[in-house]
C-alpha cells in the first residue's frame, strides 16, 4: 500500500491508491465561479506538481477547485522509484535535480521537504558508466557532457580513439545548430556519437529519464548553448570557467545536484 500527500499550504491534498484520484477544495471568494474543474492526466512528478500548483493557485485566487488526477498505473511517481536489489539501493529513474534551477527547490520548500534535501558530497564525486559489460570511471575533468583535461581523456578506456578524436573536433568546429536544437543533436554535433551514447545519455537519464533527442537544449541545459554562443568551443568554454574558478575537484564536474532522503521505511 502507499499514499501520497501534499503537505504544503493551502490545505493538503491527499491521493490514495486508485486509478482515478480526486480532491475538492473550496475557498471561493464572492463573485468567483462556483467550481473550476480540472483534470490532470498522469501521476508522475510532472502531473503531481501540476496538480499541487493548481491547488495553490485556487487558494490564492479564492476559487473552488474540483481536481481529478488520472493515473493508469497502480502507483504514483511515474518513472521515479527506489528499490532494493541484492543488498543494493537502486534508483530506478531520475534520482536528483539541478539546484541551479530554482523552481524545484522552491517546490520542496512549499511542500515542507527542504530539511530532507541531500546535496552531492565532493568527497565521493566520482561517476561510473557501464559500457561493453564493464564499469568505466568517467575521465577526470568531464564537465557533465564535455572533457576539459586531455590526459585523463586519452587514458580512458570508455572511448575509442576515433571517439576521442571526434570530441577534440569541438576545438575547431564553428558555431551552429538550430534555434531550438535538441540536447542529443547538440552533443552529437559538437562532440560526436560516442560522447552522446557513453556520457550524455546515461548522465541525463539520472536527471530527466528521457531520450536526449527528445529534450530541448534551451529548456534543459541552456548553459551549453550559451557557452557555444560566447566561446564557440564547448571544451574551451569549460576550460576558461575552470581557470576562473580554481580548486574544484576532478571527476564528473557539474552543477550541484540535490536529491531527497528516502521516505520509505528502511531506506534511511
């Protein structure tokens, strides 16, 4: 059994196990419509956040809200799940969010979850990728999608020599791309297919659980688009940033990631 409750103000909306979940809240101001009816399709994080925001807006505007949340599965949360397998704790889907984007943090504060947020620990900032049946450490100096240190990249067994040379082409490639280019197309264009398949896809999956070719670069990682616009080369742009902010550790460098401590019993 499970239940999901929003604990932020206005009054909490509780969702119980059912394929059709509904909640009605009335705080109508004089002259406002009798009832605003809203149906949210999907009980993943997007649907739940939309439903919660609708409850907030109804309270702010003094509306009576008849909200129905439709979920085809037997649980809420969509692709977000935590399981224990063979003694390991496994995150099945996105396990964190980028704290450089303030909206998720703001939602956690409104839900009363801020004290359960866990930031990345710089002491254990290593990233490993499973490829070809083996576990490979991501080369030191990778800035989420792009390498910034030559030696670790050349020594890495995660990439082939043609793949390494293709990544190096970013140093001389001109600016390009469409106005609303996908994340996958951007990485493929700037750094090559191996960088997309062996770095971008597994790392992006931990945040968005989506195909990079279906994600807008501007909506998800606009700083890479800005780096290309300003510096032309993504690698040179990251090298310049490192020079301006010395003292950061190696491994997969990225903006701080934040995750929630597990709420289920036995998960910490």
